[in-house]
């Protein structure tokens, strides 16, 4: 499966975006330091290349809080490394680790 995110009906181009990242393991969209320009609707598109099919989820709105409350996103480290990672000699391996919070 591959994951893509749509922002206000336009595909997010994340190649040169140092604040946003889509985990190809979970499909989650991570945004560091949310800015007013990030406010809008986000929609996840999951594609199965072998089946040649895509499924589009419902839009999820992102709004900014003005009261300074972090809610459930207190600072924490999100690590989901597999117990073992195997790779062919000379190949590349990508491990995902995210620092969440303020």
C-alpha cells in the first residue's frame, strides 16, 4: 500500500517540505509546528498498486487552537521499530522515529 494526503483538494507535495511527513508504514500525516496556512481539510488516499485501486477517506478538518492548550499531544517520542529489520547488503533501510509535541 502507499499513502498520499490531499489538502483542500490538492495533493500535498512533501518532497521538499521539512515540516510535513507521511509515514508509509502507517499512513499517518505528521506536521511539525502547525502554521495558519495548514488550516483546512486533509484527506488520505490509500493506493494498492498491485490491484490498481485507490480508496479516498473522508476529509478531516484541521483548525488552530488559540487557547494554548496542547490537549492529548504532550511532548513524547513515538517509536515503532520492528523487533528485527532485515535488509540485503548494499540496500537502503528507512526507520521512522518522530518527536511529537511542543
